[in-house]
C-alpha cells in the first residue's frame, strides 16, 4: 500500500466515510471509528484482549466513538496495561495508526499513555511485541514486551540518544493528531500528522505478530479523557 492510498484511507475515516470496521482487497487493512460501545472491545470478534485472553493485563473498551482503557493500571501490577490486537493475517512489515482523542484541558499529574502495538501477540499469561507510546506530557518511547507481565526492554526513549534512536519524537499529542508507527525489517518509524519524527534503532527480536492498540493510565488519570477516536492498521507493501 503506497503513501497516497494510506492518506486517502485516513481522510475517509476523518470525513465519516467509513462507519464500520472494514477490510479491503489487496494487503490486509483494518479501519474503525469505534461506533459500538463495547467492553471488551470486540467489533464482531476481531479484537484479542489483554484480560479476556491474556489474563494478566486489562482489556481495551470503546465508548461513544472512543477507544480507551478499561481499568487503571497499578492496582494489582504497575504494568498491567489495557491492550488489544487485531486478529487476521498481516505481513510482518505492518503499520498501526490512530487519531488522538484528548479532552480539552486534560493534563493529569500522573502517567497516562496511549499506545500503538506492532508484531504483537497475546496468549494466556503472555504478551509480546513492540509498543510505541505517547504520554500526556510528551513522554515517548518504543518498548519491546518480552512475554511475561512486567518483562519489557526499552528500545528507544525520548532524551536518550545513547539508545540509538534518531529524531525529536512526536511531542505532546493533542486532540485530532494522527499518530502512526510502522515496522519494516527490524526498524520502527514513527510519524505525526504525516511527518516522520523518529526512527528507532534496529531490533530483530520479534519477526511476526499483529498490530494493535493500548493504554497505560495509573492512579490520578481519567480513562475517558485520553484515547483513540479512529484506528487503522495494515500490511505494508
């Protein structure tokens, strides 16, 4: 799928032309505006969730056109994020993209992150793959999940050039920003509103898996005030 086709697809979502999860011919692609209120997020059984399937994490949910966390993290374990991945067939070279929902003036005095997931798999007591996160305060990182709850490796992080990432990162995400993460080979690239803002260092650990989304709100965050209002994922040509 070339860049022009991706921009057309994204514009279709933004203009209300896609009202249901959609699959198209050619490389695998999935688009949604979260029209249904669901906990856990399902959309006809297309989503695999962190609590329902993984057991040790939380599920994602959707409410009034916004995907969000189903619970605060840190009550039973600090890193039990709300996560979900799309079922189906995607090539290892893939992308995940979302339009940010953020309530006016929302600036909690605690961590609240939204996430895009790449090459991810969720099974009983196991979640592994790559997470690209954006914090409410502008925090940004690429994280490799290694399987067990709380077992992760930071691949690249804002203000840590020694890890080998290139670029300023996306900065603070506001309502309506379009954030995108792509993985091709063993390199993750990150885009904000169509512009390349970060290239991660090579990380060859995970070579298969699904695109997905996630959230990390801890005590003091408001689940319904920071999330995704559209989501798109697919295979790269």
